[in-house]
C-alpha cells in the first residue's frame, strides 16, 4: 500500500480473479494490516479474513510451516477450490506453500507482479509419501520386545534422564543411599520409574555384581506365598517335585526388590518381619534354619502411614523398611522435563527398536504430549511414543498421529480439587504442577519473553520468574 493506494501482488491478483473468501496471514504490525484490510475490503466484494503468525524469523522453516499448515487446516473444506498466491513473502515461505500445496492441500498456484500481471503457475513435479507403517518391518520377537517395556537390567543413574531439579535431587539422594547398607522405600505412582531407581541403587552399590531379585507382592498367590519367599524341599506339598530356592535365598549377597509392597497381607508381613530381624528363615518341608544376607528395597504407590493408622500395615515393619525414603513425582508435574524426556526416550529407544530410528516428533505433537495428564507416567509415555512410531506415515510423528496413539481413560483423570487425601500425594507437587502448567502456556504465548510472562502471571519481576523457572526445572 502506498499513499492510500493498493499495490503489490495481492492487489494485482484480486483485480483480475474472483474469490469467495480471501485469507491473509501476516507478520506485520496490527496498524499496518488493519489499514490495508480496510482499503482492500472497499475494493472487493468477497469476505477478507486476516490472522497474525508469530514467527521468530521470516526464514524459520518450522514456524512458517506450523502457521501455514494451521491456516489451511482451519479454512480448507473437502469441497474447497483452493488457490495459493506464491508471490508475497520470503523464499522460505514460498517453499513451504509449495510443499503444502503439492502434498496435503491440492491447489492452484498463482504468482503476480505489477510488471507481468497475474498468471497460474504449473509446478512440474509431484511430492508424495507412501504409507508403509514401520510395524511391517518388525518380526515377532522384535514386537515382543516392544511390548515388554521393562527397566533396563543394567540401569544406572545416568539412565534416569532429567533436566529438572526435583528428579536430580532424588538421583543425588539415591546415589548416597546406594553406598549405605540401609533399607530403601520408594514411593510413586505406577509407571514413575520405581524399579529403575531400585536397579540403579543396586548397580551403584557394593552388591552390583550380585543378584538383583525383583518380586511383585501384588501377584503372590496366597497358597504359594511361603514357597515363593522361603523356598521348599522336595515333597513339602503336592506338586513340589524338586527343591526350590525362595527369593530370600536367591537374593543372598545381593538385593531383593519387593514391588507393590503395600499389597502384602498381614500374615505375610509378620513372616517378613522375622526374616528382617535376624536374616533367618526355614524352607517349607525342612527343619534346618537358613540365613540370607540381602539388601532390601521396597516400592509402593500407597500411603503406608495411612495404612498403618488404619491397621492394615504393621507399624514395626514400616519403620524397619522406611529408612531411606524416596518419593518420585508423577510425570504430569514434570512439565519442564517433558520435551527433554521425549527427545531422550526417542534416542535411547531407537538403539533398541528399529521402528524408532530416524523418527522425530513435530512441534504440534509435542504440544499434545504436554497437554496430556499421563496417568500411566513414564511407562505410558514410552508405550505411546512406540505406538505413534509404529503407525506414523513419515519420519516425523505429527499432531494427529500423536493424538491417535494416546489412550484417554474416561473417569480416570482426577481434578486438582478431587484428589483423595487418603492417597499419598504432596500438596507442594500439586501447587508446582499448576504453576508449571501456566508458566509453560505463557512462555509459548509470548515466544519466551520472561518480562511479559512475569506481567501476565503476576510475578514481581522477570528475575522472580527466573528463580521459579529454575526451581520448577523449566
């Protein structure tokens, strides 16, 4: 626009072609665009819409692609006759429009200038992507490995990935515990990495070359508990055709990890307490005492203090196992860790699973990840990334593919105001979860401008915000 007169490729195009709707996308100041749209509206009969694109640079491919793709997704209908004008903007913008117009949004391309007028552009090549899901390249044994998603056997503290202060503090505490011969109790929701921490403590301890025996207490059949724990002699009961070592014997000189420790029945708690007191036990069908020197690590998602108060868990057993205590936060409170965690998991899992090799995740797909509550925590995140990679049509997992890979459990998403106070949670984690959520939203909205975020969210100044960012690991 010059001296109140319309000029440029957009005006040259609408002078000679009729359109039902004109969609403009811009990165200029609001005042300039408002004046231009007003003047253009006086010259054409169709509706004109304009939206701002927040670009970090006019040659940033990712920002331009996201803005352009979102515009087309919003406005293009199945029966639309789409036209795209290539002339305005940088060469980077033109390349993005060509890419979108030759793949996802078939269209007629135009270019225009005052000197040569308007002309339809024939771009003489095709861009296509064959949809061959990565799952077709996997054999059955590889698929079975994908399904297991177990903690690595040689897991050490370097495998616990984080840039957040909370998890780093827990790693430091766990490394201290690894050097001490004290029982460890690990609290955390399902999927938060309790077994990974337990294995890391074992592998960093003096017992690292000895057995690590992991047992799920919630899976004990009541009629076999004594045999599982203590072992049995041949003929001790029907079906006991050979001698069998129990987990106490198997863990001798090593580490015994009892997962879902809060699920132990009261009678079993008594028998376990006796073994912990003197290290002695008797196999079923045997009269001789056995002894075992093992390091005990337990894990639970229950509030054992509440269980003790309700008479469902022995107080003396609780105080014997709760010497070194670690409380793992849920994934939903680790907003500052999510991007780093996703990228790290993709790299580490790609070493084990060829389906992930060469795969990456789009910006919009990562936003979907941040918005999900992750009730299954790290285990759910790993499974979701694998699932998305299996069905991804290209090397980049997009927003739609990530949403398809997620499981939304109706009625399972707890409100912040609906938490059961009888279940184990830390009010400070909930407050941090809320604060992290809104800080991340504000940072995205302001393109990372901390002064603007501080004003939006009511912090005293950007330095106060910086301190909170460091504390929350964002």
